[in-house]
């Protein structure tokens, strides 16, 4: 059975400029969420920055 986890990442202060054009909800498995959190801790980057950069790197 594929279980998904609701995993909350800390919120960081946002700039005053308007950025959000579309909000996306992402369902991750517990393993995926843990991998993302571990990567963020190792790199000191937020989950949203990591995900945004991955999307921007798509062809």
C-alpha cells in the first residue's frame, strides 16, 4: 500500500513582491518527504527553493 504523509516544512519570511501565481499541493510518501527534509537540512535550503529550482531546470 502506498502511504502518503502530510509533512510540514518551516515557513520562511517572504519578500514583499508578489510571486505566487499558482499554488500546488504535493503529496509525498513518507520516504520522499524524509529525503527532501534531509536534503534541505544538509544544504540549508528550503523545500520550496529546492522544488522550484528542479521545476525551472525542466526542459
